C-alpha cells in the first residue's frame, strides 16, 4: 500500500513537472480607436510603441497592434498633410492592422487609396464594396498565426453611416451614382450577412479565434448598425474591437446563439489603450490601460518632426476671447443635441461673411471648444479640422423645415446632423416621436407624421413654406447631402465661395472685437433652439 502511494506521488510530480515544461503562448492584441490626430496626449503613439516592444520581449507571445478607425483626421496635423503625417507615425509605432473609419474618407476616396498602400500594417474592411465590380476595396480580413500554428482572423467593418457622415459625393461618379457602398440597407441585414460571410471564409481557412475590428459604435449610431446589434446577428466571434462613438467600455454581449462576445472601445484621443489577451484555450480577457511608462524614441522623434512643421504654420494669433466658447455642457456634446455659444458664434460668422438670410451648420462639424484668452489658427483648426468649404444656396421654406426635422429626428440622442442656426429660431417638442423616414443609406425621404419641430421663424417672422431663402453653410450640408440632409440638395447653388469655415470665423472674430462677451457670454447660447411643448 505504501508502495502504491509513493507511485502515485511520483506520477503526480512527473505530470506537474511536464506541465511546467509546456510554454503558454498568448495572442496579445493592443488596440486604439478614434485617435483623431491626438499624437501629443500624455498617452500617445510613442508610449504605445514602447508598450508593444516591451510585450514582444516574451518570445512565446504574438503581439498585434490594431486601430479601429478615425486616426488620420481631427487636428491640423491631419488636415494640413491630408493624413500623411499620421500614416508615417503609425508605421514607426508598429501598427499591424487598421480599418478605415468614416473620417478616413474626409480627404476623399482617391486620397485614402493613395495613403492605404503606405500603411505597413494595411487597411482592411469586409463591407466597403466597389459597386462597379462587386469586390471589396480592401482585403476583408487578416490571418495571424500564434501559439505554434493556431490561427486568428482580424476582420474589418466600417460603419455604413460613412455614406452620410463623410461627404457623399466622394462615393459617387460624375453623374451622382454611387460607385462605393458599405453593405447598407434600412434593416441592417446586408451588413450582418456581409460580415458573417467574411467570418465563415476565415473560419474555413482555419481561424478559430475571430476578432471583429469595427467602426460602428453604440451611442449616436443608427440602431441597426451598432456593434452590439452586429454581435447579436453573427456567430463564431470571440471579441469586437470597436470605435466611432468615442466611448470607453468593455462589456459582454450575446451573439445570435446566446454565447458571450466581449466588446471593447477606448474612447478618443488616447483616453486609454485597449489590451485583449487570447490564451491557448481561446479564452479572451481584456483591460483598458490608462497609464504607460516610457516612450519609444524613434516614434517620439517622428511625432516631434511632424508637429514642428505644423506648429510653425499655426502659431499666429487671431484674436483674444473674453469667455470660454463651449461644445459640451453637463457631460454631453451639446452641439449635437442643443445650442452653445460656440455654435452660435460659428454659424453667425458664416451668415455675416456670406450675407445670407439664414446660415446652417451641422453639430458634427465642431470638434473642440475655444478657451478664453489668445486664440491662434491652431485653436480654430481644432474646432473645424475638416476645412469645409462654404456655399450659398437658394432654399425653400419647406426644404428648411424638412432639414430641421431631420436634424431633430434623434433628439435627445446626440446626432452629428443636428442643425445649428443663425437668422432662424425653432422649438423641438420631444414628446412627439420623430416620423422622419430614411432610405437604406440613412438619408432623408420624408416626414410621415406629426412634426416635432415647431415655431420656426426666420429673422423674427414665421417661416413660409413656399418662400425662397438665401442660405449659407458648408457644401457638405447644403449640396452633398451630408448627415442624410437630402432635402437641402433640392436647393439652387448661388455661389461657391471658395472660403472655408475657419476663414469665416477668423474674419468674424476680427469684426466683433470687444462685443464678444456681451453677445456670446452665455455658454448655453442665445435661445435660438428651444426644447419643450
């Protein structure tokens, strides 16, 4: 009996020692989203590059660095180089995979197609389709081997809202016909099927760990195109690395078979860096890292080189502001569901410069506030990084009413198409559900029931549906159907000014001088947009 006991103890010890000899090899995935050119934040590309290098010191693990979109636009570093500077920084930082977010298209499809081959890790998207050929513009996924031959697939998914949140004409030919699509329809079914098709293809190639890298988001996204809804309509997915809605979260949701799927998003401009670890059993765990020690010298050198060129152009002072001009109030991006003094200032600048009855700006145009004190060109480019071109159109009262209804259709949710106004006032009754009907691309079709926008006045007089009004704004909104505002495309183009939103703001700040505090001192604006019955 004693012999038997000793035998089993020896066997157990041998098995334990054998287990100690087995090397655990993980797939480690670092991820970012919506960096929007935020290259100099405390947590930035240089710190991220060093973190990746540190993790790669374990020779058994496979480390991948991926981006979930909206990297190359958002600040002057992007707009002044049309994305090139950020591509150069991402290359030295060591990105292995990236997807185009909606703002990767802000310099046009042709420009993105110039930049894409220069990104060493490559761009991927399973649902960006060239409608002329029926083929994807970029590869749908990337296969990665880890742990002695296991395969993982990273699949890219770009929001179909790109068709309306970027400039729609970028995706059309000279006749106005769409030549690019994002697997969009009113139900979301085309997107779900396209993504599942890519999942199944990767599975057939041997991938047993499927990671979707999506630019879909949650808050503010159309309900049929959120990452959580996509998860609920697909299967075989281990995790979703998300972007677009600038949120920070890690949470478990269910796929269409009721199985758990981890979704993670890191906020915006390096609020955090995501880290997923897939172990040798296929289990996924994640964390959001908010502090990193050390910075990669090579990456930091490229960041500083690119920023030095831009700073020289942007440090010229424009004006001195007596008060803060805000975009956010009480934790909300109020320019996307209400009024602020910065929105009033900017849209007034357009009406002043273009001499129009009315001026309009979409809330999604505003990307940063302005602090009291000296304002430089750099400050203004942070507010308006797109350099949107200004136009003047003749628009009927009915078209304006429809545009306001479209802008208010998602209230109280934040919506980039929410309209800021000058020369016009209106009221939103949130008790009335929106009856706006959209097409399969998320564009305005009609108002099918009671309207929630009331008491619309143009310069103090009730709007007349059949009256023609001279309206100023960006070509994005007035001419190109941006944010789904197709009703305004029926207007007549009177003038393509060649001016940008930043130029109009510079001129208006000079014009207003010492009267800014009196006119724009209230952060909540002048009461042009009222909410209530």
